[in-house]
């Protein structure tokens, strides 16, 4: 005889899965907030050798329009990921896609952290 799902309630594993899936949404929102908050510090500076710390610049000069484009590109990347995730999950399996989707995320984080111009930041 099958057990009614209402009688079982919420298991610890279900709660863990919901919380793990929710982290993606929190991360998505955090990415926009974390990029917008230091926007003035990152983009409002004068170009030249005085703003270099080693080989990395202390800021990346950009107009408000270019900065808006950089922040907006995060949303475009999310859109592309959302539209293609079903195809790749159905073709290769969810676990495989979750594992291999970390590769572009790590590359993007390295480029984001070591960016020396707006093209690398975007």
C-alpha cells in the first residue's frame, strides 16, 4: 500500500533541496546589487598610470551609459542561461549540466576580478 504524500510531510532532504535551489536566486540578485553598489568607485576615475596597483587598475573609467551596459549584460547572460538550460539538461542530464556549468562561472569570476578594461568586465 502506497503512503500518502500529505502524511509524510516535509522531509529534511526536501528542505535541503529547496534551500539549495534558492541559493541560485539569491546569487542572481546579489550579483546585480554587488555590481551596482561600488559602481561610482569603479567607474568614476581618471585614466592614467596613477590609478594602477601593480598591473591591475584601481578603477575602470566608464561613462554612465557604459556602466549601465555592463550591469545590463548580467541580465542578458541570465536570459541566455535560462533559455538554454532546459535543452542542455534534457540532452546531457541535470547533474552533468550543474557540474559543467561551474566552468564558465569560474572563468567569468576570474575575468571579473582581474578585469583591466570594460570589455573584460562585461
